[in-house]
C-alpha cells in the first residue's frame, strides 16, 4: 500500500465530513481522535484504508427487511451506535412474524451495569411490545454470539430462534465456548440458531473497536 503524501491530507476532512453527515455530531470527537491516531502514528494510511474505514462506518440501508441478512444489517446499524457511544459494538434486533419488536445496542458504560448487554434490553423490549414474556415466536438477531448471561436469558425468555453473526470461543454459550445453552437436555426450553450471517463486517467492527481501545484512541476507553 502506498504511503500517504501531502495530497492525502484532505482525507481527514473528507472523512470527518462524511461521518458527520452520516451520524451527526455524536461521532465528531471520535472521528478526530481516530484520525489523529491513524495519521500521526505511522505516517498515515492511504485510500484503501480510508475506504475500508468509510465502508465500516456506513449504515446499511434496508427498506423492507425480510431475510436473515436484512435483519442482521439492522443489528449492525445498532452496533454502530454502540461504537459511537464508546460501547463494545454489538447490536441486537428481535422480530416476530417479520415485524421488528426491538432494536438495541450495548449500553454497559452508559447504564453503568453489566445488564446493559443489548440482548437483555432487546428481550425486555420485545416482551413489552407483545405483552408476554414468552418469546417463542420471536427471533433474536445479534452481531456476536451471546454470552452466558444473554444465552441464559434466551432460554428463560423461551426465545424461538437466535441468529448471530460471529462466534465467540471464549464467552459464547451457543456452542462457541464449548457449552451450548440452545440444546441443554436438562433445560426446559431449547431453540434453534444460525450463525455466520454478515460475519465479516461484524467481525471487522469489533476488531477495529478493540484495536482502537488498545491504542487509547476511542472515547469511553
Ligand atoms: Zn451478553
């Protein structure tokens, strides 16, 4: 990849303008911090990196969601909101009969509670929406495999199906870490699940977040 020259100095301004247009001022400080890191640390990256970053932070436009990928794109958009807030970028959507009941993102820092995982809030909102805590007819879309807490909530809420983008071999409890809450014989509820939907974009977003947090270039870190 070629090094940036003087002509690339406009890129931060173009990038910032695009971010502001897409997200409003919530991401202003974030973008400035990120760009400082990007261009000061190693002399800058060039157009390829810029386009990749721009793509990463561009929301999906989904007019009439009807497929797993469509709904996961909306979960990805929610994950972008988490990123902008300095939260681990994971988003969730719950639907029933192809109708959205909840769209949430992680809010652990904002709420000051580990209960701020997006799946828990989505389950809560969905129950309110249908007036029933039993979510047998519902599907949860989430950009990362649910942790023990959220996998447990899926069981307890009797969720019908879970779709997640990327697996988590450390904390994921739908098979990722070795245990699978979706099909524990002793549990009184089991559910189906699908993985790998929109995997690469969701993985890149998480990787970018943790890279930036390691390099101390993100708000809330
Ligand atoms: Zn969780």
